């Protein structure tokens, strides 16, 4: 009887292991399907461009993309340690690539959810993780505007010479960026806005069917206000994060210099000014994850400075460095995390 029970237990363990392996392979296959679907149209042109580009240029733009995420991880660690002192730099970098995967895989809609989920796995409650992610994103947007304004002014004569007809759009882009950042801050910390939302919800709750959901919403608003206040009071953290963001943007927005400096006389200052303006304008255009809008604005602005073919080639390489490569590295991070979690459980 005892031997029979041992045999059954072994069979159960064996079946569970096989089931776990099957689920892991299903996840990997689904992941590959997502990659194929996401880059079904651009994979060929990007691959051809990579094969025609000197290896040192590909290595350089790849290194710049990795450095961007290293800086992003540094920023995330600084914010996360407000709630979780044990949050490591490695976890910050991992979260940066983790979010890059979901940002592209979901066309931008899943990056925030993925970040909050990751923070929760590291011991930061979803309510606090949401406030933390929102504040990190607000600082990101404000830093982008600051970086763009700074290099626009430093390179004003060049920008006026080549983009004077776009000045109205540039000013509009700055205004919209600041409005988006202000809206995000208000959505996090404005008690009046939260009261207005709760009042509106109560107007649709005449029969009391939404009592539980409204109570939960009120609790989340209070927690979000508290979480945002934690960061708003920490001026040193916010100022340091702006500096880290500027360093982060210097990595990404310097990529076109590596690609185009052989064919053009563009300096690094020129490239920082033009690329930051293009990405800032793309960020306020209605396109998923900024993918289509980023390419459009990038190509449109660099076509002014070089021929259309060169600008198109640079746009493909920039897309590889800022979307494809982080997505691929992020997919490895996601798969490794799933396998690790399966081993632990």
C-alpha cells in the first residue's frame, strides 16, 4: 500500500513537471508569435539596413540603446527605494527592459500595467507602484521638454536656419508636452479632481449598485494622493531624476549622429537638438506607442538636412535601436523571469 502511494506521488510530480514544461513552451511560442506579428512589416527593411551598415555603427547604436536602459534602471531604483529600500539597481534595469517589451508588444498600452506588476513582485503595493510610475513618467516628460528646449536654444541659429517654418509647431509641441505633464500631475495629486470624479460616479449610482466600486475608487484616490505626495516632497530625488533623464536622452538622441555623421556635417549638438524636437512632437501625436509618429517626425525633420534615402535609412536604424533591440532584450528578461518563477514555485 505504501509503495503504491509513493508510486502515485511520483507520477503526480512527473505530470506536474511535464505540465510546467508544456506551459513554459506555450509561453515561449506565444512570445515568438508576438515578435513576428509586431515586426511583420518592418523586419525585412530593418534587417537589410543592418546588413548594409558598418558593424561599428550597429555596435554603437546598440550600446547607446543599452545605456539608455541602464540610466532608466538607475532612475527607477531611486524612486523604488522610497518604498522598498532593498530594491536593487539590477532590478531597476530589469524593469526597464521588462517595460520595453510590453510597451512594444501592446503598442504602448501595457507598459504602465507591466511596471506596476513588476514593482508588486518586488514588494511595492500596486497603489504605491502606480503613483511611483506616474511620477517617474511626469519627470520623464518634463525632462524631455527641458532637453529639447536646452539644445534648441544652444543651437538656435542652426534650428532657425533649417526649421523656421516649423516654429509654430515646435511651440505647440512644447505647450502640449507641458499640458500633458500638468494633467498627469493633477490626476495623481489633485484632491479637487478626485472629488469631482467621485461626485460624477455617485451621480450614476442612484440605486447603490456601484457602492463597492466607488468605495474602492475613493480608497485608491487617497492612496495615490499619498504616494504622489511622498515624491513631491522629495525635491532632491526629483532634481536628481531630471539630471539622470537628461543623461538618458543624450544616449538615445545621439544615435542619429553615429548613423549620419559620415554623410553629413551634422554635429552632435545639431543631432541632439533635431532628434529631441522630433521625438517630443511625436510624443503628442495620436499614434500607438509613438511608433508611427516617431518615424514620421524623425524622417520629416532629417529629410530637411539630408536626402530622403539617408533619412529613411537612419529612421530604420533608429527604430531598431529604440524599439526592436530593447523589445528583444526585454523578451529574454520576460522569459527568464517566467522560468525562474516556475522553478521557485
